[in-house]
């Protein structure tokens, strides 16, 4: 009888431990993009954007409180266990800055796929660029959204409009609107391209294997593309890395760091 009781206790203990392990695994996997392996579970903020927009300068300003000569990044910059000086609570996180060159963007995409606790993404743009010439920038942001919107609640994105000290800089809302419209055009072009391919496949007798739309048309709807319709918030704020005027961006990070 005693042996039976011990056996029951052992069985219950094993069941409890197994349940606890399962709950921990489920909690850590709750925010990962389905189908991707996880390598970064740390609370993380990411700095990204086109080349020469001021990403590395912003990273240096945040991590060293000063300016350093910068060149086009080849490797990601990473600050482990980072904390903003303005953060009321001692919340530490990983701060990562990625190269903007199109041949190196896979590093950013891989990190977005492999992370479970993305607190926010700072997308740095040059506010002096003519809004009518933002096609490449919009395509980059579109590819990022294709990954961040696969998280259960999306990922908040800040369009950090750098170089606001310049007389030729554009207002943040105008840049946001221009990017929004350009992404809408990108979706429209890709939908038409997909329709042409499907029509050609149908004509030639080739059938779609799974019928699933590619990533490029996931934002398609019967209405115009709108940032406000996304799961993650998309804000736009001006600032200047050169002048050290990044208080608005720091506040944006601060709000998401403690939540």
C-alpha cells in the first residue's frame, strides 16, 4: 500500500513538472512568428532604415551619449542589457541597429523572424528626401511590415524623421502619408503581377499547390492601405541626430520599454 502511494506521488510530481515546463515553453513561444526557430528571447528594440539616414549615429547617441564618425554599416550593432537614462523603472533590453543596404537586409529579416519579445522598431528616414522619391524606402518598410504583422499583436513602429534641423526637411505626417500611399501602390502592383502570373499558369495548365497568397499581398483588402489598420501602431516624429534632438524618440522607446 505504501509503495502504491509512493508511485502515485511520483506520478503526480512528474505530471506537475511536465505541466510547468509546458506552460513556460508556451509563454516563451507566444509571440514568435509561426514556422520560425527562436534564437532571441530578450526584450528588444531594433533600429533600421535606408542607408545614410542616420541609424548608426542614433545608435551611438543612445549608447554613448555622443557622436562618432560613422561609415555605412556592414554588421549589426548590438547593445546588450541597455537601459535608457530616462527610464523610470530599471528596465533593460537589447538594442540592435542593422545595415540599410539591400544586400545586407537579410540580417534584419532573420532577426525579426527569430525574436519573441520585440518591443518596437525605430525606422529612421532622411526627412530631407522628396516624398515623391520614397519608393525604395517604402518597399523596405513594406518588407518589414510583412514580418512584424505576423506577430500576434504586431510590432509598434516609429518612423523617426531625422535631419529635422535642415530647412529642406519635411513634416513627419507628410512623410508618413507619402510612405502610406507608396506602400498602397506597391501592393497594387504586386497584386496585378500575381494576377498575371496566375492567369498564365491557368492558361498553361499549372495549378497552385496550396492556394496560399505570397507574403507580398498580405495587406491586400477592398480598401486603401492604411497604417491605422495594422495590428502594430505606426507613429512618425521628427528629430535630429546631429543636434542631439532625440527626446521624442526616447520617450517613444521609454513608453514601450516599461509596458
